[in-house]
C-alpha cells in the first residue's frame, strides 16, 4: 500500500500552474513555527516565574504547573507537559530545575498522538466530545473519523 505524502495545489496568476507540497515538509515547517512560538512564550513566562498572578495568590510557576497537570489529565497521556520549574531529577540532563521547554531528561520532546491532541483541544478529555478551543467541533477527515468511530 502506497502512502501519498504530497498534495497538489493549483494557482491562477498570470496563467495557470501547479506545484506539489510534501506533507512531511509542511508538517515539519508548522512544527518549527509553533515550537518557536511556544519557546518564546515560555521564556517570557519564565522571566516572571516568581511573580504573583493577579488577582490570584499564586505565582506564574504555580500557574504553569496547574496548566501542565490539566493538560496531562485531559490528554490521558502520563506526564508529557510540565511547568516552568521541575525537580532536579526531571530537569534537562538532571542539571537544572528551570524548564523552558517541557521535555524528558535528555531534552527530547515527548510526542502526542492525535487522540491526545483532540482530548486537550476539546478540553473534555474525550477526543470525540467537542468543547474547549473548538466548541463547535472540527471538520476534516481526521476529526470526522474520530467522531464517527467514537474514539476517546
């Protein structure tokens, strides 16, 4: 069975032409962009790690840890997300407690499955029950397949 990794796009501008985009390249490009944004955001949060988050009485470190716990619980994936401060045993190469990028002790990111991502984005802990960032659900072949099959 052949798996196609290209998508054909056509564009009309001063004539007609088409080109192919390799989905692996597209995926890697999107991942790189989002990883950079994530790193910048967490760096800015880390600069304020001990600041209190008004109107609450907890710090940015506490907030990021609570968000990580919620993400892990919704994703039902073990510990793949972490706050900005971790125990030394979980820090990069066991050398630091700072944690700009949530990764394992070897500084490798932990992958998520499609079902884990849907559970987190929907905020329901169920990949076929809409809510959260997508209260009206999502469309497309992957989303329709998950919902049709009732995958959790």
